[in-house]
C-alpha cells in the first residue's frame, strides 16, 4: 500500500474517517450551526455522508433552509476541494433525488447507494443508510411522509417543552427518544431493523456495518457483526469516527467540541507542532 502523507494544521483534530448521517438540512430542527463548528475544527482522510443529508421531503412542504445550512454544504465542499478529503455521499430516503444520479464519481466526491469501508486494521464495514429495511419507508411512501410530519410536530412540542425545562434549570429531554425506548412497537421495529442490517453485512462478507436512518446512535455486536449507527444531527448530535490508530467509535458533539477546543488551546500555546499524518489509504 502507498501511504498518504498530508500536512495538518496544528489547531485541527485529525481523524482517518468521519461518518455523519441524518443532518436533515432544510428542516428547522437541523443543528447546522453546531455541526459547522465541529466541521471547521476537524480534518479527515475520508468523510462518509450516510444519507438524509438534505431533507427534500421537508423542503417540498416548507423551506427552512438557512445561511447555516448553506455554510455546512460549503464546508463539506471545501473539505473535498481544499483539504483533500475523499467524500462518499450515500443516498437516504429524504434525499432520494440522488437515486437518478448514482453511482457517479466527481473528482474526490462519490455518490452511491452503499459503500464498503476498509478500516486501518483491514476489517470491512458495509456503509448504507438503512431505509431499505424500513418496510414503511420502502413500500408505503405516503405513510412514511405522514410519519415524518408527525415527527416534525413532536420536535415542535419538544422544543417548547425543553424551553420550560431550561427555565426550571433542567437538562434537555428528548420526547422522541423516550418514545422509541418505551413504546413496544418502536422497540420491536428498531430490533428488526438492526437484525436486517446485520444479516446484510454478513451476506456481503463484511465485519461490520455503519448506518443511520433511525436516529439512534449505537455501537455493539450483533452476532459476529459490529453494528455502528451514527445517530443524527437533529437531536442526538453524534457521529462515528475512526481515529488515526484505526479505533472506531461513536462520539457526541460535546466530546468533539472539547477535543477541538483543547487542540486549539495547545496550538495557541505553541505546544502542538505541525502534524504530518501518515496512514494507509482509506477505501
């Protein structure tokens, strides 16, 4: 293998791979500003955008596109153009307009239905959004749209509820996550979804799977397959990262912000030398 060598600014946190899904740009609850803060503080060899990046369903109903959403798209493009990051954009159900374009490669940007990522340790991970295993999304589009509208309404209620909680000095509480964790049908759906994803990865002879879709960050073994879900940037604000040493894990916004802040502080104090990253090429 030919190694990849790149000069990395000392104030940025370096990852071999960054996996993001369910940004839902174009909705009022997309946490674009928080994501932008993270993206400006990291550098990665490969960026996997695992579906539902731009929410066309929401944009068709009501345009909630803001300057922050545009800034996120510009940053993603800059990561490819200026930073040399390989960007893999996988189709989700909310950005299924990509179906007419894929598969296609545009310089360092690849648009596809699915992607096999090879970790630094040689393990293979099937990257797929996961909506194909959601019977409602795959076969009953009208019901999926109704469900999406209901979810947006729940987020509206949640927003006002958490303003009240903040006024009382309490932490953020997700109504949708509570429902997913307590309603029997929702728990059963998530379990079936994870099993289907695991089975597909095994059939593709992959050691693990990385997906999104259900907005529930996860990192665990299902049978002999490692299941990683990158969560979302609406409520959980999570991602999957592959460190430079090959370690794969789920991280949250707060940890990412803390690492970026620490890196910047060290750089400002002159404690971090100019970094040159050498790693096996990501695939």
